[in-house]
């Protein structure tokens, strides 16, 4: 078993609890799907959100999905000039039979611009 980090991000249309929960769930489910994750092997999930998203914690979506044993933390994303707005970023730490160079990072919607190297 290896510990790997899996990154991802998604952008939202508006700052509402429903939008934060639904988009975070979408992102986590896509990370699970693309990497064949077993939720029981997720060690922790770190979320960051841009300052313009403050209606709910993204970690709430993880709890709704059943991440009850993983450590969850939410942070404010650094403010950088001309950076994406209404963006949630995630780093999943996973203990499983996957090597870091086989991990599939997931960037959805406008967040695809953060990792153009993955869109080839």
C-alpha cells in the first residue's frame, strides 16, 4: 500500500450552500471514479475555497458522501491577482494500491485552466 495525494478543483456559479455542497460532491465523486478509490482508505481531505465562497464548508459535502473516518479541513485559498473566482480546491491523501504517477488529478469546469497540462 502507498500513500498518494490526489488533487482537484472545481468552479461554482454562485456563493450558496447548495452550490458549494453539490459541486464539492461532484468533484469528490469524479476523483473517486477516476482513481477507483475506496472511501475507507482515504486518510484525509484538505479543501481550500476562494474568499468569495463562504456559505458552507466544502467538508460538509464529504460528510454527506460518507467520509466519516477521514480527517477533513477547510482553508481560505491565497488571494492571487487574476486568479479564478468561486473555486474550491482539494487534496485527497489516500492509502491504497496506486502509485503517485498513476494518480488522475481532476479539474472540472473553469478550474481546468489551473492544470492545462492535464487536458492534453
